[in-house]
C-alpha cells in the first residue's frame, strides 16, 4: 500500500499516533474481511461489502494524511 510513501510510513509508525491509529484500523479491517470471506465467522455478502467500504474510507484517509505530511516536509 502506497509504495511511494514507504519511508514516510515507516517514520510515521514510530512518531505519529494519529497515523498509527488509522493504519491499525485499516489492517484490522483487512484481517477481519479475510477471515469472514473464509467463513470464520460466517458473514453475509452485505456485511463483507460494508466492511470493505469502511476499509476503503480508511485507505483514502491514510492517503490524504500521507500527502499532507509529505507536503510539509
């Protein structure tokens, strides 16, 4: 995710609580979606799609945050 910001992401993971919070939420949703798609726990298509939309929103927020921080640097 976001290879152009790889170094910045590494830095922010150790120094920016807001970034870490967004990043962790995104990863948790990603894992939850993978588990649900595998049937653990069982979920409806609608439930999975709702989580995917939440994950995409977080990804957009992460991207916007990375752009903002990189412009300040």
